[in-house]
C-alpha cells in the first residue's frame, strides 16, 4: 500500500516507523531538512522536502496513486488544506490531525467529509480518553479492551512482594484457578520484550501483560495482589489543552482540582469547567501542592508542558501515598522506563496518536490491533473466515512463529483461554500476541 505522511515530527515519524515495519510503501514530506535526514537514516521510507499544502509537492509525491494520505503536521490549517487537495488529486483516503475539539463533533466530521477529509484525529482528545481510562482502571499501568469490552489486556509490575516471582508460567497456569487469564507479554529491564512460554520464569520488576475475560479482571487483580480502589479525589497539574480536556471528562464522576500558574489560562478553565476547582499556582511548587491537599488525593495527573516537572510531581505524590500517578512526557524514550522510576504510568500523546492511526490503517485486514507502550509486540484480533489449516489443526500444530501466541478466542459470546489442543472454527475471533517481526507471518496465516 502506498501511504503518504505529511509531517515528519514525532507523530509522523513514529507512525512511519510502525508502517515501514509492516512492509508499506511510505513517503514522508516535511519542510525541515534535518528531520527528513534523520528519517532517511533510521527508516526504510522515501522523503520529500516541501510544503504539504502545495499542489506541486503533492504531485511530486505521486499523491494520485496513494491509498492513504495522512496530514500530521503541527499546523491544523495546513493539514486540512493538504487533505482536501490530496483527495482532489486522487488519494483514496485522507486523515487530518486537528487541535480544535469542535471539529470532532458528528456534524463537523460530516462537513469535512464532504470536502474530502475522511477522518479527523486529535492527539489531545485521544490522550484525554487514555487518562480517563487509566483512572477508571487505576490498579493497572495499562488497560486495553477488545470486542466491546468483553476481553481486557492489563499491564502490571511485579514488585518484590509478588507471589509470582521466581515461578514459571507453566507452574502458574497449572494451579487450579477459578478464573481464566493468560500472561501474554513480559517487558524486562525496560528493554527486553518476551512472549512467554511455559518455561518463562518471572522476575522482580517484570512488567507483565495479562489477558482475561472482562468479568474476571477483578479476581485476577486480587490474585496478583493489587488493591482494588475507587478514585474520587483527583489533582491535575497544568491547564494545558490536555489538562482541560481531561478535567472535562473526569469532573462528571470525580472531585477534580486543577493547578495552573497562568492567569489567563485559569480564567479559561473557570469558563469551561463546571465542577472543577481551579487553583492559580505553579505546578512545580511542591509546597503549594501540599498546601492544596496533595496528600489527600487518590490520583495525581501531571500534564504540564515540562516532562521533568510532571515526573517529579508524580514521584512526590507517590511518596505521600497517592494511589495513582500519571505523567505526560514529551520524550518518547521515557515511555520505556515508566515501570521502574516510581510513576505508575507515563503517557505521550504523540505516540498515542500514532498508535491509534496505525490501528486504523491495519483495521482493513484485522478486527482490532493494540500496540503497547515500550513493548515490541502487538495484540491483534483476527477473524477466522474460511476453512484452511487454521481450522484443521490444533493450536499447537499451527505454523505460528516462535515469538507469537494465541492468547484468547471469542466464539459466539464465549471468551475462551485456549489450551494447546484447542481447534479454531470459522467465525472465531482470535487475539494473537506477536513480536513486531512476527506480525507479517501471522497476517499471512490469517488471510
């Protein structure tokens, strides 16, 4: 598939990395020669220097033959214009990155669709939704849902007190549990991703991803020694666009306090928010935060423009006994160390946006796809659509790559954690966990 990405910043670069590893033909356009040179040295993509809203540049990129045109620059107007022009030239589908949340309404989306913009995506909106999801499932560091919430994928760090340390996956699986679950990925030492087998022995501070039926998530968390807790009091640091959007989502069910040092931003927050307490103050002033009740909070969400301030504030909150901490970071490298520095979860809105677009691009061939922060593996949901070797052999005999596994099967309304002798059937939905290098092989198997 020929894909053109306009904008080689963090969102565009990360998406190009994901897509190029999936054997797509990628053209990356940007005005900045340095970012294009970096992309050329690190990715298997074509690059073109120029203004993406220029018809001449779009013609040079052969936009007329593009299956997908993505406008992901930091300039909203440029993105909208580029998508409109690309569609007129002949691009099959267009996606524009926007910042104005009003554009995301159903009516506005329809208006833009008539102009030639098929989809709109907002990194702020996506990140705010992730913040809300993490607060709702506060016992885990990562939470993803499949099949309308029937199946959940949750990330948990094993501290020194975990009953699983030193035990093998096979030993854990052989216990007589009254609930279903399956460890599907392990992130070790911040950098090594493992698709576990029965002989994999868990270690202290492994970050383990478990898949289970949604209705069995709480028994699983109790088994893992995770305290089930309801979040009520929340402090948001930073009246940024993300801070505002997160507060709008959370104030309906929680007691929200937001701290912002800029007076004009505080006025805007007061105008937009109905049930949130707005405090004018410096989010980096720890003493101020303590005076405003930092130690009484159940969750602290640091969303200022400064990654270091966000991390330090969350570390302080952790020391004061705050149950859940979430820090926004701008440096993508930070996302690989979130489980080991003391902050529950680090989020990067650009990576969230890129991963979301990637799922959209791939969804033509699969039911759903989820990329995990800092993990070199994906959870992919496929539909078994015809009789072939998938249905004629047991799972243990399927030619799946070593660095992949069948995690869950959804048959009709039943969620199944399959054993090696299980046989797939037509219309089964199958969730596969696979390392990046194995995805192509798995894709071909399920075609």
